[in-house]
C-alpha cells in the first residue's frame, strides 16, 4: 500500500487548520507542517497532530516553501493541502482504496480541486491539480506564486476531490506584490507566470496593464494552450470594462485559434450577442456550448455549469425573446433538471405557468 506524507505550509491559520487536519489525518502516515511566521495559535494547534513542525523564514516564494516541506517527507508520496482545504467524508473511502490499489510505478496522482460552489453546495468551479507526488528530488515546485509541479512520468487521474472552503479573505495584494517585486529585481517572468501576473492585474482593475501583459503572453510562441484560452477570456473582460466591446468579442473569438471551442468561451460569446439583441447568433453559441464535450483532463479551469445549466437557461431567454414560449419553456425545464433548486429556473417556471393561466 502506498504511504503518504501530508506536507503543508501555513501561517496564521488557527481558524481553519484543525478542520483541514481532522479531515485527512487518519488517512496519511505522516504530517509535515512548515510554519512561515504565525503569530496566532497555529503552531500550538498543529502540534496536537504531529511533532514534525518546522519554522521557515518566508521569502515571498511559495515554491521554495513547499519544496522545503517536501524535503522533510519520508513516505512514498508527498501530498499537499492548504489550510482551508478539506477532504469531504464522501471522498475518504475512495482515498483509502486508491492507496491500496495504486501501482508502484505511479509518479503523480492528479485529483479534482473544487474551489467554488453554488447555493446547493455543488462545485461550480473546478480543475485538476497534482495532489500526490512521488517523493523524489525529480519532482519539485516551480513558480514563486501559483506554484506548480510540471507533470512527467506516469501520471494518473482520480475523481477524488479536495474542496477549497475559504471562510475569510486572505491578503488580496500578496500575489501582485510578489510579481511586482520580482519585476523590480529584474527577473523575467516565464510564460505561465506572465499569464498569472496579467490575471492579478485584472483582479486589481488595472485593465490596460492587464491587456498589455496578456497580449504579450498571447503573442508568445510559448505557453500552455489552456492558459492561452483563459487569457483570451480575461483580456476580453478587460476590454468590456474599458467599454471596448468589439475588441472584447474579437478576443473571445481569437481563443479558437488555439484549440477547439470551450463551452466557457462559447457562453461568453453567446452573452455578448444576447445583450446586443442578436438572439439568433446567441442561440448558435449557446447551442455550441451545450454540444461541446467537457475535457476535464486538459488541465484548464472548468465551469461545469457552462456545459449544461447556463446555456440551457440562456436558450430559454433567447427563445422567449424571439416569441417561441414553448421552446423557451422546454429549455427552462431542461435547466431545472440540472438545478431544480435554481432561483432563475424557479422564477422562469412561475413565469411560464402564469402565461398558461392568463
């Protein structure tokens, strides 16, 4: 059976760390905690779970800290979690089964990472991340921010999910501050970091700067396809916020020069045409989203609702606007199958019911 070292880097996590460790402690053979300068009860709390607690001077480099935590591991595989992550009860038996059945030649196990949830607690944003990594110097984190272990060797995908259950905002300036410090020191951002830097600029409403950085990334021959496609979406949002709607549409369409359409981008294009009253074009793009297969293994960010619920609901709106209430109602009922608790679906249902009684 595979053995697991849980390796965590933490700082001032007294609110969450026990919840995280309680969810996984009984499933792993070793817990490594690297504290980067806590001033609250974090160290006291984690000491109830493990004696392997180490102090690390923070250097504005997540990879360096995570690599230090991995260096302390002694089991077959290193597993990482953040303090506000949890392994739900529904996942624990699958976790144990995978440990028992894992082929010894496996180098990396990718697991789902659910980071956002709808009103019923169902995942609304997810993607795969490297979660168990062979304990070897071959596998080390890279990137000061949005760190990653480049996959190589024998990689398998598991449907086990880790849930990111953030309960309070962290430092919203941290990532941007680290990138700007790197640039001030004369460091050159590699393509993946350039993409994430542009994303941070967007989050901070520095839209022109974000477009400049992301356009450089899009023009570069290097960079991961999924990042290129997502960069088009972010760039388009920047153009929208600057009132440059034509540039936004062109950038959304540009995403398809990198690969086949993604439902997330099709929904954005559909929204553009819907908001401009071009319902026939909107229908085309929402239908395309509906018929686009979801490739969870491509590694990009997945918005599951864009593959069924969102286009169904928006097709309801489009056909209602075009005067075809029967077809609109049918699409709303299909949306309701996806999310029977949805307020939008229930509102539409009431609307269509009222039409029948009037």
